[in-house]
C-alpha cells in the first residue's frame, strides 16, 4: 500500500496483521490447556479484537487526528495481548515457540 492512500481499513497492513493475530489467538485459546482458564481466554480474545476494532473505527472516523488516537488505543490493546501471552506461557498454556510466533 505504500504510495497510495487506503480506501478501506481492510487494505491497511496493520489491520491485516491484527486480523492474523486475532485468528491465531482464537485458534490457540480453543486448545485444551486454555479451557481451564476462561478468564484469561476471554481477556486475551477481547484485547485482540480491540486491536482490530480500534484500527477500523479510527480509519472510519475520517480525520488523521482521530485515526492516530485510535491507533494509540490499538497499541495499548497490543500490549495487553503481549502481557496475556506471557501469562499463558508462565502458566504452561503455550510453548515458548508459540509465544515467540505470536509475540
């Protein structure tokens, strides 16, 4: 997308990456190890969805200033996901290789 303005948020590379992360989080948290920690599952899913949603909402606001504000919110949600992945790693819900892939 370099050099050309995106016409929809779906065209944004950052949105596409957020979508990949969300799909990976959902797939990972369907596993049996996560089934015993519904609180963490719900939180990490919400945080990953928040990344996508804030990118989309900010883009649709139509102003650069608002878009940037929503990107900061998405960045905060990204930090939440990273922290929650560390918790999952520490609790033995995922392997180090999975953590590195998603981190």
